[in-house]
C-alpha cells in the first residue's frame, strides 16, 4: 500500500516504498551490510599489514602473474583493481538496469530526488577539491576522487553503531549509491582513458553483441557466459578503456523485468547469485591490496597541509554533505514536494553525511588519477581513509541522536501482528487482514474472559484474601 498523498496533492519525498521494492531493498542491504563488515576488516588488515610488514605487502601486491602474450601479465593489486572490481561494477550495472525498468528510477518524478541528490553530491565535492587545489597551488588531477559513495562501507558503519534506519532512508541511500556508481563509471570511462586500441575495443564490442544476442535468444548456462565475459573483459582491458566498463555493460544487458510465471527476473536472479561474491570477496580483496597506506612519520599530518589531500578530505566530509542535502532540498523546493511526515530534514542531513564515506571507487579513482606518482597516490589514499573516517564519526553521532525515533519507525514498518508474512502497514486496505486481526482479538478476549471467571471464582472462596 502506498502512503497517503498529502492533503494538497503534493508529492511525498522519502515516502513508504511499495512492498516488492521494500523486499528487494531489504535483501540487497542485508548482503551489502555483511559485505561491508568484511570490507571494514579487510581495510584494517591492509593498514596493519602495510605498516608492520611493509616489504611483504609491497612484494605480494606487486607480484605479477597472467599470460604475457595476451597483455595480461598484471600485478596482484592490478588484478584486484581491474579484474575483481569488474564483478562489483557488473552488480552495479544490474542494479542500475533494475532501477531504470522496475525500481525508483522508472518514474521520472520519483527519480528526480536520487538523481538530483547524486549529481549535486558529486559536483559539489569536485568543486570543493578544485577550489582547495587552486588556492593551495596543487594538482587538479584528483578532482574526481571525493565524488564517490561507498554503500557497503556506509552500511557497515550503520551495523557497527546499531542504527536501524527507516526503509525510506535505506532505499534513498541505496538508490543514491546506484546513481552515484553510474556517474563514477562515466567519469572513469571519459576522463581516465588516455589512448585507445580500436581493434581491441571493436573486439570487445563484438563480444558484447554476442553476449546480448545469447541473452535475447534465451540461451542459458554459466559455462557459456563466463568464458565469453572473460574474453570481453580481456579485450576491454587491452583497448585502453578501463576494464570495469565491461562489467557494467554486461550488467546493463540483463533483463530485469518479470514475465508471466517468473518469480524473479533473470537479472534479479543473477544479481542474487553474484552480489555475495562481489560484496564478500571481490571488493574486500580489492580493499586489501589498495588500502595498504603507509601512515608513518608526518603522513597523517600532511593530509591536512597538502592541497590535494586536504581537497579530498573536504570534498568527502563537506562537499558530499552539502551536495546531497542541497540537492534534496532543491527537489523539495522546486517540485513542491513534502518531506515524509515521519522524518525531519535533520535525517536527510545525517544520511548526506553518511554518504561522505567514499572508499572503494574513491581509492580506484585515486590510483587512476595519480598513476606514476606513488607518494601522491599513497597520500591521496590516506586522505580517502581519513575523510571517510571523519564522515563515519560525524554521521554516527547525528544518527545516534535520532536512534529512538528510527527504532520506533523501523519496528512499526516490520510489525506483522497477523503473521501473514506481510508487514501490517501494507495491509490496511485489505479486508482479510482486518478479519484476521478481529479473530486474533476475539481469541484474546475469550482468554481474558476465561481468566476473569477463574479469578472471580477464586475470590469468592471463604479462605481467599480480602
């Protein structure tokens, strides 16, 4: 059941989700939360390893393997960034496709909020970084580093601080991250492609065409698609375009609409299978070989004195918060939409602060932006970690201030008093729900009458207490 429209007919921002969307979001966030905790552990392990046994960390991450003849003799860290993250971006592509055809982005009016919030949440951090770099005389190469949000890390922080966000805020955060990933992919494709091998790129496009044709023909079998996906990925890598783009393209090709007799679309089914691999293995392993930042000497203090690193920190902490909150407010202002009466603008501000946690994609863009300058790359990674940590602490404090309200809303959203498997808030217009509840109350009333009769009989006995 959709939430009632405001009296004036104005649209509700961050209103109640339709039941199928609510179930999808709940399942997706459960997986991402577990993956986020693993990601957090991997990041801490990388920092400890790099700062205690630095030589072994460098040796392992720099160890090369793969067929030289195919141009794929890459270091372990390179395989993690270009290979494993292709799995992450594949899931992002499927998520985006599903949102466009069956989710929040299907309706242009509903899509206005996450799109505007994501765009502002990427533009403002880029502007903050650029202004900081210009005023400090630093490099502008890292303008895109603070533009990305890491949904898994954000959810891990929520799990650690024990805050159960209402469904509307959880869905907003997830959809925001999906749109954020889309624009991050475009940034990588457009701004970090230096030279193109058109023969390899043509081969990748031909492979994608075969992939698409097989999907539309209804051909099934992982043993067909997995080898084809590896060929497409290899060709995309050798073309000069970042190899993760291949993952996105294949994800976008999956059908995410259900046909008659289907419980889940093929896209949802495959995403359900691959998401745990992405969240629980691919992304944490990338973090293990990318978050190993050396934090010795004045490295931490230097983050706040170099214009590039200060720009990253300010972009994540200030730029993300101002951008997402401002984008959401502008949608409310110019579309005359009303914020969900159960929420406050302070909640939007807290979630905007939480979105300043930019880990996975920010680390990837940092590597691409400062390739060849190991010292600067190390410092920028340190800035990403520190900026994300500051955003996590600030958002944790802000969310804790509203934790009782969130817990009340969450419990009300999850309540299933009639044990039908559907939360009660979605059954208020269903006569069968009210009949089931009436039967439950009648049984309880009968039990209380029986207990009252027993208590009355006991009180009438001569030796009963006065």
